[in-house]
C-alpha cells in the first residue's frame, strides 16, 4: 500500500498545475513503475481513492503548517513514514524531523533522498509491534521538552486494539500540553461492511485482494480520545476537505488530538 499511496500522489502531479490539489515533486521518483501501475489499476475500480489521498495530504500539510506558526521550535515524529516526502517538499527550518520505520524502508529512503542536504531529518529504526516509540526516541537526540507534532498516517486501520494501545500509550507519555497527534481513520461501519455504500464495499474488497485488509475503525473518535485522556483539536471527514457530499467520504476522516 505504501507504493499505491505514493503512486496516487504521483497521478495528482499529472494534472495541469492549476488543477492540482497539492504539489509533490518527489512522487514520481518514489512511486516508480510499480507504484504508478498499482495506482492506475486501483483507480479503475475505486476512482474516489485518489480524492481521499488528496484530502489527507491537504489536511495534514495544512495542520503541520498551522502547528509551525504556533511554535518557534518543535519536533515532528512521523510514525511509519513509508514513502512520504512531506518534509522534503515543505521546509520547516524550526523543526527536527524523526522518520520512524523498519530498516528496510529507511534504507530505501536513504537511496532516494540526499540526507546531506537535510540534517534536520533523522531516520529512526523501529518495529512498531515490538518497540515502544518513547524508548526508541530516547536513544536519539529527541528533546521531549519541545512541542511535538506526531503523525500516524495510514496506520490506525491496520491494527487491533492491543497494538493501538501499545502505540497510543507510548505517544501519550511523550506528549506535552502543546503537542498534537494527527491520525487518519475509517469508520467502524466500513470495517463491518455495514455502510450500505457500494463504493465503500468495493474499496474493502479491493484492499482484501491486495492482502492488506482493514481491521480497525471508529464511529465515535471521542471514545478514543477519552481512552487515552486526550482532547480533540479537530475532527473532520474527507468529504468536508474536498467539499463533496458523497456518502463514501464520510467513512474516512482525520483527527488531531492534543496533549493534556
């Protein structure tokens, strides 16, 4: 799915400049032939998926920019960074970026990006299923006293509650009152195939074909905030970002939690 997502971001760059919803000059290089092929094939069955990826890119870009304006200096912790190029295409001179992923993915990123030009970006090896994020970051130069923007993009839907607990508890221990934690999530109805929306059912069928079915969703994200004693800065569905009314977009949303 990492190749699929970056492939969809690359397809956005094929549009005329005035029609693009975001610019990503790295997308084609990161996607490669495999990513572009996946994106084009998947888009034939689920044409709205590119819109959803555009919506999450737009929302997360805007959220990080807003956080930057609020803080003179800050950290970013990008959990499961995959092929994300956000902090290469957006320059934040006042941020230290910590990209977390498995060594195999980080080695791929080192092959693609020239880290001699970005000494503020740090690759951090981690197995999210086994290693607490707090423990791993404490082995780096991470400053827990700075406000931190945590990102978990495209992750919450793939894990059962015990892994969600493992990740959220570790992040909660690192969050200061000024920290934010951004996640995207799908509805519980989507997971249970009870949306009554054919487009949503088609999407879930295609994800199963790829061998990466969604396992976890939330109809009420407030329950997740209460579970970890977090407050909500913003919660919005992808349709609202795109300014479209189709029901399928109501089942994919973005939430920013605040530290307490």
